[in-house]
């Protein structure tokens, strides 16, 4: 769209330069025809650039009208210079007037293309701003969601760790006081906490068995039974 605007503006300048060359010719400038030809080449160059920018259907129709009017304008220009060379000032003035009318029409068409390109550009800027705002809000939403998810995961993980560690701590204190009956919930994960709980439960089982064995031996000794095999298949 920026290229369309630039090419349209340059086309308008070229049209004005051609019209200025006609006025210079009426004032007797010797190089007026060369100025007219140079301005015509400039117009064709920028018209080609404009056509290559990817015009919309409406802009293409306007461009084709502009090209058609410019061809008429150049034909009138040739007739003008021929009349000037022949000394027919009346005919030259008539052609100049016709060219002035066409020049105004061409400038209007080029301005219309430029204005529509400006409108398209503004619409695209608005759309880009809207997309940016949507993306910004989406990013904020995702950030908030990630924050909440992180808190939820943290609480879940903390809960999975805190409960078994608390049970293990209470069971250890009870064991220190001679109570080996505390039950520990199984820990599904094979992690440090799970291995610690499994080891403590095995320790409880071994201690219960040892104390039971010692209690049996004590009763046997009370009854005078001194021959008994002791279970010694325990760690350590």
C-alpha cells in the first residue's frame, strides 16, 4: 500500500510536469517539448510501478482509465506541438485547454488510487493493532493460567510429600517411645520418601519380631526352659 501511494504521487507529479511543459511552450520555451517527453517517460515508469503493486479490482479499473486518459493526453500533446510548430496558435490553445481538462481528470484518478491505498493501509494498521492486542491479552491469560497451574502443582506435590513425611515423623517418635504399632500409608512413587517409608516399615516389622522373640525367650527362662533356638535372621 505504501508503494501504491508513492507510485500514485509520483504519477501526479509527472502529469503536472507535462502540463508545466505545455505552459512553458505557450510562453515560448525552446526545450518545452523535451520537458514534455521526459515527464511522459517519468509517468510511464511510475505507472508501471503502480501496476506491479497488486491493485485491487477497483484500483485496477481506475488505473486502466488513467492509462487511457494519458494516451489521449499525449495525443493532444503531439497535436499541440504540431500546431505550435505550424504557427496555428488558435488550434494550439484549443489543444492546451483540452489537455488541461484531461490533466485535472488524471490527477483526480491518481489521487483516488492514492486515497484508497491510504485507506487500505490504515485498515491494515488497525487490524495489526487488534491482532497485537489480542495476542497481548492471550499472553496475559496464558501467563495467569501458568501461574495458577504452577501453584496447583506445587500444592499437589507438597501434599504428596508432606503427608507421608508427617506420618513417618510421628511413627519414628512413637517408635522411640516403644510403640511400634503405627501404621504408615503406602507411598506409590519410588522416590526418596517412598524408599524411606518402605525401610521404616521393614524396620518396624523386624523390631516387632525381635521383641516377640525376646518375650518368648523371657517366658521360657521364667519356666526354667533353657534350651531354645533363637531366630537371628535379621539385618545386623
